[in-house]
């Protein structure tokens, strides 16, 4: 398998593959808050933002919509194998922002089937995926979520580079007259705009932040060690006030972003218990804030030279992180829509 | 959608008088009455200490609500009923209970005297000293308490407080190997006390100024030796109260911005439809939330009695500087009205800056955070390390030294 840490058959890895899959379906049965802590630790320990994103794409973005909107058959079919790591699911990061981008996959009704045509790029985990969560638009623009297995005739996956987070493994998905039955529809037909899409957006905004909290903590740890080891002007960097103040600000950003993440994640758990919906505003502010925190922390750590090149990779990947999830263009508009009660 | 309500007006009368409080530089008596009636000061203290024992979230919410209504009143009341009362509850004993109750109920007002005229955060420069009123061998009767001499400056409530909790050096008798420092609870209504007000940029309704002690009397029970390190944990109540002031000020500035953006029409549409305005509002929303979440966490830790010095330091750094940014955006969204004297955001803009400075300025706290990251204590050395590297000298020109002196 291409993502060994996610799919290795150990207990710990099983939890990473399926933390949000319920226990009775073979998953870890963790809460959203616990899953975030797991992903934070994975980001800190793996020191790899791309691998963290791969874990989120499979264990959250591909898993939770199925848990939330899947039929009993769909849940029984997919979730146990996703939780064990036997199957991985993939989602395009261009399909996690509702209709803010024009749809690139079309769905046509043909008797009792659906015919899908189109191409979607930036599919996280595509080269290794067993199946894909794909949003497709009707001729009249209504959108439906589909679960498309890799062996569906007419489906092609082309591995691509993304320029960042290479360890996530990226691909372009092309569907050419793919014929799907109603059992491939996730949720209500033509209702993705009010079902799967808002959920996917909030999941992306919240959970992709979690590995980054860990990466920021790893960078902070590296920076503290560096400041204690290296000298400038004949004295340890740790004696330099400007170094000390920068490190303090890095620590502050870590704590603030973690606080935002924990609030947003906990709302998924409250919702699980009470049926109340997590706040889209809180999800979007979490991503908006964390993206800025990640940019500032990686910039402050850009001088570090660790053997594994974390600072360079994180600097590159932070720019990518800040541009996905809709980037500031979408996130600011979404937060403003909530605060101003407009939009 | 799950929404945690941002505190709104809790004291409409105090909010309605906030502009006047700023203009006149005086907190109306009615404000004090309304706070006492609401039991504001009791929230911060346990039942045993005469409080109402609110949980930490409720405390932060009540603090922010008052800070939103009137930052000046908030500062004055909270310095007395939270910070000073906590110090008395922590370091005092049963003889101080009437004093504690008086502060909690708002019947008396306290000031916290730390900073002196020579320096703000550097305790090494402080001169104020407590010494026995009649040292052994002197003419007067022994054992009649202590006197305090020195000047504390830029102190909230100094012009009108009834009592000051003062950080002072201890003049120790031979054989006394206790701490070098003490807290002295000083009655300010006595001949040895002179006080003065200092005009200030923001929080103009908050009384602020200096206290000059000239052999002012302090009862023996009111001088409590305290190690300086330990005292800084007590001061974190002050950092917390200032952080919450900043959050309340920022939230008020954002609320004013949202209201203005919704009603002000420019280029044929309300400002709220301008993406530039939306971006400012979205950023403010995210930053205020981040600060408030950290405030709740820090307050929970502190209220539970766990060490929270580093966390509260982080909070104060971020929250106070954040509020300066948010109020600056608010002024920009309001345009010319925002820089007009008497307008709410003009006042909030001035108020926000005070929080960055008060109760340890940001960079002092960054040093503390850095130390807790494992970097060791701050190192202050004479600045002499650049010249020896050869970097601080003018280089030769493109043709080298050959033309020099010709």
C-alpha cells in the first residue's frame, strides 16, 4: 500500500485509519475531539504535513460523509474496510468548498442509472484509493454526491504532483461515461448542496488543521533546541532577545490555533449527542486563523536546518495549506456572511 | 448552528454612561451602585471568602460583559474586587476578612501599587520600603507596627482608593532571614499618604495616578513577607483581567463595525457588501475568538489553582495586541466618524492601547514565555558584541583604499 503508516495492520494504525468509524463497524469509535488529538500527535511525530493530510483525507473527509449520510448497506460495505486500512477513500480538495468553484463533473440520469462525465483534480490520496467521493452536477446545476469505486468502467486515475505535500499522493480523476446505480448515491439525490457539501467543507476547514498543530509544535521544539545550541556574536541564540521574542510568539500561535481547533472539533461531538449542528462560522474561523498561524510559525522557523528538512517542507506546504480549503478568498467571505448576517 | 454567545450588555446604565465617563474622567456613583447590586465582585471569590463562587467561564463572561459596557469602570472595579481581593484572600488571614468583604462588595476600593517612577516591570529598581515603626534601640515604643516610604506611580485607582496593596522591600532586622519583599495593605486615608492623578491616553474614566508614602503607618498584621517569585503567580490575576478588558474592547469595536457596515451606504451599497470590509471583519472575528478561547482555558486553569503563568502571559501578549489591531480596523471601517472625539470606536481605540502596557508590557511577558520554553532566564548584557565582528564599520569604496586621504 502506498500509505503504509495509515494502512499497516497494527492496533495503533487501525485507530489512525478509522478513528471516526463507530466501534460496531470495526473503527476506533473516537470522538471528533479525540481524533483531533490523534491527528495533532501524528503531525508532530511524523513531521510530515503531507502524510497528515493523507490521514485526514481518508479518515475524515472520505469517512465522515459516509458515516453521516450513508445507507446501512453503504456503511457496512465501506466503513469496516476503511477502518482496517484495507481500503482507502479519496476526495478532491477542489470539491470541499461547495459550489464556490464551478462543478467539473456532470451527472446525467439515464433510466435507472447515473452517467458521470468529467475530470476532477487535486484528489488527495487518489493513486492508492479504493474509491472516491465525487460531487457531480445535473444539467440544471443541482448537485449529487457519489461513491465511485476505482474499478468502475470508465474511471481513470492519473497520479499528479501538486507542488506541495508530495507524501499525500495526488491524482487527477477522470470519469468517462461512468455508469452508476442509485446505490452509489451518497445522501439524497440532488441534495449535496445541503447535505454532503456543507459537511465536507466544515470537515476540511477543521480537521486538516489538526496535523498542522502538531507540525507547528515540532517546529517550535526544533527552534528552541536550535536557539540553545547555536551561537551568534559569540553568545547563544537563546540570549538574543529578538530570538526569544520570536519563539514566544510561535508558542502563542500554537496555543491559540489549538484552542480554535478544539472548539470546532468539540462542536461535532456536541452535535453527535444532541443533534445541534456545528457552527460553520467556527469551522471557517478555525481554518482562517490556523492558516495564518501556520504561515507565521513556518516563516519564523524558516532558518532551521534539521536533518529531515522539516522547516523547508513545512514552509512550502504552509503556502499550500493556506491556499486550500477555499483559501482566504472563500474563508473571509464565509465568516463575513455569518457575522454580517448577509451573503 | 451552535453559537457561544458573545457577552452583550450586562449593565445598560453603565454602558449608556460610558462616553460621559470617558469625557469627564470620572466613574459615576450610579455605576458603583449597579455593580454592587449585581454582585459583580462576589463572582470571583469562593463562598468561604464571602463570594458567590461562580465557575471560571461565568467569571470570564461577566468580566467581558462589563468590559464591553465600560472599559474604564471594568478596570477600576476589577482591579479592586478581583486582583487586590485575591491577593488579600491569598496572603491575608482571618483578621483581613472584613477588608476582603468590603472590597468584594464594592464598599471599599483598592489599588495595587507595584510600578514606581524609575521602571515598570523591573522589580530591581523599586525603592519603596517597609520598616519597623520603632526599630529596636530607638526612642519610640517597640512593636507598634511598620511604616512605609516610597512612591508608586501609574497605578489604577490611586487617586481615590481607600486602600493600597503595595509591593515593597522589607527592611529586615538582624537574624530575620525571611523574604526581601512584602505585600503591605496600606490605609490611604492617613496623613503620610499623598496622591496625585496623571492624565492618560485611554481608559480616561479610570482613576490613575501616583501614591507617595512618607512614613505612612501600616499595622503589623498588614505586612506580609512574600517571595517575589511566588507573588508573580498572584499577579497573573492582573494579566487575566487586562486580557479580558482587551477582548471586551475588541468585541465592542467589532460590534460597532458590523452595525456601521450594515447601515452606511457607499457607492450604492452598504459597506457590508464590500469585500475589503468583509475581510477586516472576518479577521477580527477569528482573532477575537482565538483570544477568548485561550482566556477561558487560562481562567479555568488559574481558578482551579493550577500554575498558569505561561498560559496567561501568552494570553495577555496576544489579546492586548489583537485588540489594538481590531480597534484600528474599526476606526478604518468607520472612516472620519471613527476619529471624531466622543465616538465609541475613537474611545475604544485609545482604550485598547492601555491594555498592552498595563500589568507587564508585551515584551516582558514574551521573555517569560521564552524562559518557560526552556531558553533560560532573560540575559541582559551591555551591547558590545557587534564592533568586534567588524560589521560596524564603513567599508572601502569600489577602488579600495588607494584613494583614501587624497
